[in-house]
């Protein structure tokens, strides 16, 4: 179960989320690839979950690699995931 306060980065394809996982782990960031919660609508069904203390580092790392997610959510409660960052990864559909 995902704890409240965790962040979830969502991408538009399984390939993109797995590549993002590779990038973040290469930078030794503590992230976890998880099935996306049902409360979130995702195209690929996966999300990258991480703690708030590395939120800025995750975003900076993905920005520097030109590999931003479609959206980042923060889990507020069992039924509420608040969007905290909106991007557009549709520019790179074949990455």
C-alpha cells in the first residue's frame, strides 16, 4: 500500500516509465516501479513512486535527461491523489 505523502510519476507508455526507472536508478535515487493505483487513469498501468524528500531531484534528473512524465501526483489519502506537476511526454512517443 502506498503511504500518504508519496509522489507518483505517471508516463504515457510502459516503455517510457521503464526508461525513466532506468534513468533514476542510474542516478541512485530510491524509487519504486509500481502498478498505478486504480484511482489514477494511466495509459500504461505503471507509476514510479518516491518520497517527497527527493521530489526536486527526481524532477531535475528527468528534466536534464529530457524525459519528463505526463503528470506527477501526491497521495493525500486512500482515495485522493492530487496532481502536483503537469507535463507533456507525448512529444516523445517512441522513446
